[in-house]
């Protein structure tokens, strides 16, 4: 399962957040005591995922939004890989 085109990685966290927001309301997750939006943003490396979730965007739309950057990253890292990816 090393071919990302045949076995694309799924990020079910988006789906989980969307389900909770749908049931409990958009601010349930983000306004709870102990919730750290800044830490969530650090984990993803951007605030765009959190903002998209808060806006109610579907998980597929969020992941499609970074596909071009992902392709560029894969191309840039290729010369530095120790092993060939299938």
C-alpha cells in the first residue's frame, strides 16, 4: 500500500468533526473548555482546515483543496528519498 494513487490516504478526522458539528452545533467543538484551536492549527500546519470545518465544508472538499500542493511536495521530495516509492 505504497501507491498513493491506488490507495489514497483517508483523513477520517474531518468526517468526525463534521458529524459532531452537525449533531451538536458548529461551535460545540471549538468553544469547549480546554479546546485549543491554535494547537489544532499547528497539527495541520494551517488554520485553513479548521476554518473550512467551522464553515461546514465537506471533508472531500477540504482534502481536494490541498491536492495540488501535495503533488508539488511529492515531486520536490523525490530526489531525496532513500528508497523508491512504488
